[in-house]
């Protein structure tokens, strides 16, 4: 009557979502001002003004049948053209609209891409810890096997471990920079080293290894950091993107897959993406949001508030005596637990209304993640809770 694996996924929410739901109950019983919810990466900066302006103008001036009608399965060509033109201007690529597939956010982009590049039940996909927990779900749902690579001391890939874990079964590698949950940004040296290893291993095993770059935080970087565009470093690459963070549109579920036109058999790869989208039912992303993206492709959310939040939270956490990983991008702070089991630390924090996600589901132990895409006021008010939390672990 039902699929047991699907039941298990539906019966037990992710740790992040569990904390988020717990927060709703806590706020009802203790009051909203007693809750310091750092659980969910839900942007706190409003979407750029052009987004609402575009929605209003489209609804006022474009025939309703067109606004709410189907687009092409892979997305409206005007939107795909806007995206390819934007990427070409910014990154000196040579993408065409027929290298772009519009999706319902980055999750759809990833699941489509994974289905497009994996084929056999024993295919392996490498992910770098710490990683977004749903990677495991997406990879397994596609019939492949996730293989985690350990991080180095800076929470970037441990390349010695990577070399050991790439095998003849490796079909793809997923990178996420800026990284959720650590905030680490892979610099050009890191990217070049990674691409060199993948090129070497592809030649050794006689099959191309796809490099999938998951980039929902591409535009959210600080202190002059630069995110290298992966297509300029590795031919057999695919970019999975979402406008959820860059335009503060998480609830609208709009993103894309971009296939590197320089990939081996690029056209076959793109058609495999189209076929995977068809097989999974991810065709014709919401037409209204496609039209909005076409008009707002060059807009961006001002991230100064995130940087201010980052600096403020780091100051509070440091004052409380906790160690942390300084984030160069995204909007998460990775805080070291004062005890080996971060779940114990997280549970104690919950008692104070402080919602911090333990790191086990991210593939590493001993840390918690705090999403600082929240109000500045909440961060300021959380200081007492952090200080109290520290006192609970003092000898």
C-alpha cells in the first residue's frame, strides 16, 4: 500500500524542520520574545522592489491566460535567454537558452541533475562534509549511493580523502560554495585542485565525472570574497541555482539547471536533464515567476544586513566563550559545541528557547548551526540566552 522508504522520510522530518516546528510550539507557550529561532535559512531581507513591481505589472498588463498558462517544458525561452545572457555577461561563458532548464528551486535542480548523470544502482556521488542533509535524500532517491569526503581544518575538502574515495563507480561530485552550514567559500586554488583531481580520475577510469555546483548562496559573500564560476574551470560541469536567497524568494520555488556547453556530449547531457525533468514531473515551472525572473534577472538583494548580523552574532558568541568557524559567505554560523555530542548542546539550548541545529546530519560532529538571516533585534535579545547556555557547561 505504500513505499516504506517514503514513509520513513515523511514520518520523520529533518532535524532543521523539527526544530522549526518546535519553535512554533515554544513561542505559543513561552511567548515570541522568549524564542530565539536560528533554525531555518529563511531570508529576512525583503525581495528587491522590482520583484513586486514586476508581479503587479504582469498581472495588470499581460493577458491572464498567458500569465497562468503553460510554458515550454524546460521553461519559457525569454526567461532562459535572460538567464544565459546574465551568466555570459558576468562570467564570460557561452551559454545559450538551450543550456538552461527552469526548475522549482534548487532541490528540483539537484534531483533532476542527479537523475540525468547517474544510471546504475551502484553509481556513487561524492559530497563534501559538512553538507546540506537533503543531499543524502536526493542521491538515494535517484538510486545512487552518497559518499562523504571529510573536511580539512578550515571546512574545505580534504583532498587526500577525496582521492581515496573516488572510484570507478563515481559518477558525480557535488560542491556547495558558499557552504551551508559552515559559510566556507572555496577559493580559486581549492577549485583548481578539485578540478585537477577530477580530470585525473576521469582519465584513469575512462569515464567522465560530472561536477555539480549547488549555488543558492552564490551572491551572498563578505569581505571581498569571490566565488569562482565552476564552468570556467571544469568542462563537465552543471550549475544548480535557486533565486530563493539571491532575490529572497524561498517560497516561490524558482531556479534553474545550467549545463556547461563545453561538456563532453553537452547536448546529450542537456537532453538527459530535460528527460529527467519529464520523468520526475518537474516540467513547466510556475509561469508567473518565470516572467518575474526574466524582468528581474539583474536585480540582487542587498546583503549588508546579513554581514551586520554575522558580525553581531559572532561578537555575542565570542563573548559567551564559544568557538566558531568564521563564515565568508551564506548566512550561517557554525558554532563548536563545548561537549563532544552536539545534540546534548542543542537540547540544552532548546530549554532556553535558543534553536541551534546539531551538526550530525551535516556529516560532521561537535558543532551546531545558527542561521543569522533573522532580525537584528532577535540577535541582540539572544545574548542573555547564549551567556546562560555557556554557564550550563562551565565546570
